[in-house]
């Protein structure tokens, strides 16, 4: 199966998880594409000043790869700088949030959310 970039249309998520501004979400998979365990496989674009609010993962875990840009990660209350190539992992019952701290550049992420209990 191949999905061309131009075929993947973004959805705008206002104040994602209680965050600031909006996030553009480009979903790589649909509900019936390939697996029962994957909840989300998406490219996320955070415009300058946008954020994904601090939230807990319940029933799933998430891996995020920073594709481009810079920002901050709040991981279980501790704040870290994020740069292209960095990977964050949020296990079940842990908390995280991400903010684009640039004034001019988008923060582009690849997010994969996997259910902790399947089927």
C-alpha cells in the first residue's frame, strides 16, 4: 500500500490536549489500514507558539520523533529542550506535553500511539 503525500489531508486540532493554538495532524493510517494495536501514526505540525497540552497516557503509550524544528518537552514534570532527531517515549500512566518555542519555524513531529491492551 502506498499513500502519496498529497493524498494525506491535514485536520486542524484546536488546543490539542489543552494546549495553545492549533496542531495540523496528517494521519498516516486509517482505522482499517493495517493493525489493531496502533491508535495513531501521524505527522504533527505545531506552528510557532503552539503546544500539545500536558496529559497522561492511559491505555496506550506514545513514541514521538522530532523531524524538524525545536521546542520543549515536559516529561513527568521535568522540562527538556527538543531538537530534530530527538525521540520521546511516554509510557502508560506517565505524563507529557510539547511546545514549539520557535518564533518563526514549525515544529514537525512523527507520533506513534500504541494500545497497551490489544483486541
